[in-house]
């Protein structure tokens, strides 16, 4: 009997030890998991959000809004590196959407528990002036580090008249280009943790086709390609109109076909015509010279025709060519 009771006692002690071992093991696993979750949250809270929208989408939104239509904007959200802001760089070709009348962001992947994004606080600025500040509520949805989570934001501006003036004034000053910034914070969640992550995106959509501005158009006469001060010329001299064009946009290069026609006073037909592709990068001035050699004496003038500017017979400078 004593031996059987001893066996039961031993078995009871072993069972208790096993239970304790299971509890300890479970606590270790739970602690590790909680630690991983907290580590994920801690790393996530130091991240930022990349808010992505296309230049064409913003252009359509601006045009619809100033026309009094209800406009929405499609945006994408993704978790990205700390301090990330997206500002549009130089655009060397006319966008396809302008001819018909995307920011591509490289993100550094991070290894944490995949977060979810819900509410988005948006501050909308046009040329640095705030036109909207609003919190948009969305259901929680998983968001990646490479792919974007699509959202549709109904951006209804607070003061429509001020908004139209800002867009119109900017387009007039920058050849159809408008600076648009969307900044704010997005609520990011990892299980029961949440953090507000910042974002900022700046783009320069076009609300009208961009055109060059004519700064100068005058006769130049030169010898061996060394330009001289405009003045009297002789038959056989190399001469031609010299033009300077500026591009008032911030990011878009502009190219236009510019056609020159040279006339002699008293003669209705042009004695010389030439078309050049005139290009200026954003914020720069370009100079072009049309090469012309007169064959007869007379008083010469020219006309210029381009998408953004023109010189008429009445406004053209005159150049006297002697035998």
C-alpha cells in the first residue's frame, strides 16, 4: 500500500511539473509574440506614408472643380521610409493627357507585421495656400510596402471662389501649370496598436496646354558666326531674326514649332520661310537664330508664328539691306 501511495505522489509531482513546463513554454511563446508585435509597432511608428496620385488625375480634378463639377481624386497609400516626401521632378516631354484633351516611387521594403491603414487626415494646398483640411474615415485595410492601397478622396474645397482664383492665377503665371500639395497623416494599425504616420506629395499638373513666352525677337547680322549689334546689312550678309523664348513652368519642358517668314516691304509674298522646333526646359530661356542671306536690297521685316506667341508685320523690326 505504501509503495502505491508513493507512486501516486510521484505521478502527481510529475504532472505538476509538466503543467508548469507547459505554462512556462506558453508564456515564453506569448511573450515572444507580444514582443514581435510591439517591435513591429515600434518600427512602424517611425515610418511614413507614401501618398500617390497621378498628374493626370489631379489635372482632371482641378479642371472639374473650377468648372463647378463634383470631383474626386484617386490616391494610393503605402508605408515607406521615414521622412519620405514626394515632389515631382523635371518632365522633359509633354504628358499624354495634355495631348488628349504617375509618380513612380521606389520603396525600401521592411520586415514587420503587415500593418493596416484606416482614417486619413488631408491638408490640401494650391501654390502654398491651404484650401482644405479634413479627416476622411475609411475601414481598416492591409497596406503593403511596395504596392499601393487604393482610396478615393472627395476633395470638396472650403472656398470655391478662392480656389478658382488660385488655380487661374497660377496657370496664368506658369503657362497652365499649378503647384498642388497634399499633406497630412494616415492612421496605421498593428493589431491593437495605432500610430499616425505623416505624408506629403507635391505635383505640378497642367490645366491648359503649356506654351513658350517670347522675350525677344530682333534682327542679327553676323560675320563668321560672330553676332554683331543689329544694324544695316548688305546683300550677301548672313543675317536672320534672333529670338529668345522662356518657359515659365516649374517642371515641364515645352517644345513648339515656330515658323518664320521674311518679307521685303512692298512685296506681298515671303522671300524666305523656315520652321524650327523651339524647346526650353522648365524655368529656362532658350535662344534661336534663323539663318537668312538676302539676295536683293530693300527694307526687310519678318513674321513669326508659334503656339504660344507671334510677331506680326506691324510689330516686326525693320532692317535695311544695301547693295
